[in-house]
C-alpha cells in the first residue's frame, strides 16, 4: 500500500505543482481524477473532496469567474471579497455540495447576504438572496435532496429542492416550525475561518 500512496503523492505533485493558474474546469477534473484514485485504493486518500486547500482554490476560482466583471470594475471592496464555506452531501450521492456564504456591502444588506450552493465541481446549483447566517440541514428530504433551513425575512424558512435547484429567495417560503438546535449547522459565521478571493 505504501507504493500506492507514493504514486498518489507523485500524481498530486504533477497535477498541481507545475500550474501557474487553472480554470474551474481544470481544477474540477483534477478533483475528479484524485477521487478516482482514492476510490480505487480502498483507503482514504488525502487528496479527495476532503482536501480543504483544494476546495478553497476551487471556490476562489469559481467566485473569481462568476464576479469577473464586477472585480474588473472595482465594485467589490475587501470585505465583499471574503467568504466562508461548509460542505455537506445534500442528495446522498457521495459527493459533498459546497455552501458558500458571501459578505460585505456588495453581497449583504439589511435583509441578509448572498449564499451560493455549488456542486463538488464548482458549478452553481442555487444563488440564494437575503439569507442570514447560519443555515441548517433538515433531516427531511424533498425530491431526493435534504431540506435547508435558512433565516430570511425575520424567520427560519424551509427551503425545499425543486428538481434542479432550490428556490433563490427563502424569505417567501414557509416558516420552519421545528427546533434548529438538533440540526447540522452550516456557515457558522462566528467560528469558521474566512477566506478571500
């Protein structure tokens, strides 16, 4: 098994060591290649969806691509270029979706902030508006995806998957009547580290 681990390490260094910059698609395919290596070794490889440095790079590249024009025009100040993220498998397919919380005056107002839900490859599933942190994952599912509980419009709201995406404005959705204390918390703004892009 040590030879397999050495080959994985060498493969990682070859994939990431010689690049000056990568597109989201390149990083995504590199993550997929590493996941295949991990699956075939039957051991948990350190270069998987759990490689947080790799995930941060993917998020940074995704955000830079999404907001490219606004960055070029100087609309995003330093506060608006910060994010926090949480990973969770919402549809139980073995891949961790990424919930990205944005901040600063460009993304936040009195009603809340913009939150992005990304696939494990960095593709946008939903762009939520007017959400206050934290968010929660409910034990209930809709259309094969876990319901999200998001604070919006002065209440915790039940956000249900609609088949291809979640509704983008939680403030218009039904109030969550349960207790969030027993639910998995995402985007803990007080205790999670913030990163920049």
